[in-house]
C-alpha cells in the first residue's frame, strides 16, 4: 500500500513538472534576464536605456524610450543599432530597430548576429525632429546556456526524480522487512 502511495505522489510530481515546463513558452531558451549597458541617457526630448542579451548566434537588444517631463516621444523617432567587434576584424553592421508599444512603454527591439564569443562595440543612433544623437557602449557575446554546467543543470530534474523513486523503494522495502520480522516474532512466541 505504501509503495502505491509513493507512485501516486511521483506521478503527481511529474505532471506538475510537465505543466510548469509547458506553460513557459515565452522563455525561448533564455537563461536569465537581459542586462543594461546604457541607462538614463538623454538624447533630444527623450531618455533612453539600452538592455541586451548578447547570445552567440542571435543576440537581442532593447531600447526603452521615455519622454522628458512635459514632452512626448516624437512620432518620427528612429533608432539604429551598430555592432562591430572591438578588434575591428569585421566592419560595423547597422540594424534598424523596430518600435514595439505593446507593453504600455515605448520600446525598440533588434536581433543581432554574433559570430563568436568576443567583445563588440555597440553604437545606438537616435534620430527625430526633436533632436538626434548617439551613445556607445561595449558588450561581450557569450554562449547560450550555462557553458560547461549545462549538462548538470538539465540533468538535475531527472536525478531528483530518480533519487525520490529510490528513496520510496528503500522505505517500502524497510517496511516490508519490518512486517516480516514482526510476523516471524509473532509466530515464534
């Protein structure tokens, strides 16, 4: 009876894991939040912050735009993102950023190709009728995931389930042995 109860609990646990794993479709292999490389930089009548998640292959950049007090974000605002290795081994590639107002805040997004782990110069160019300017920074493109710890990290849920199963089997065997020992003791008395 105790072994059956352990199987039911294990089944419930596995179903919960499947539910929570399947419910997070927005993550898309993202290991951790983006981080800022520029904060509160005023250009014209707007203040920008640049956030990035620079994965090798396809990295993402976000420019958050806030109007200065008493102004609004110009409708003709354009933002371009220039990327170049700090070693100058490749020419600068300029990516036009796409405006996204879906979250109640004005944000510009771009996806960037990073060919290998390296340091890259980042140049943000802001243009509008209310003012233009640019800001520069630097970022290191890194591999997706946790590097050499990926295998261990992704094995942890399976190791946990195996350990719980093993624990349940050991407890069940111990109870059965105690029951057999108790039955033998009752027969000999």
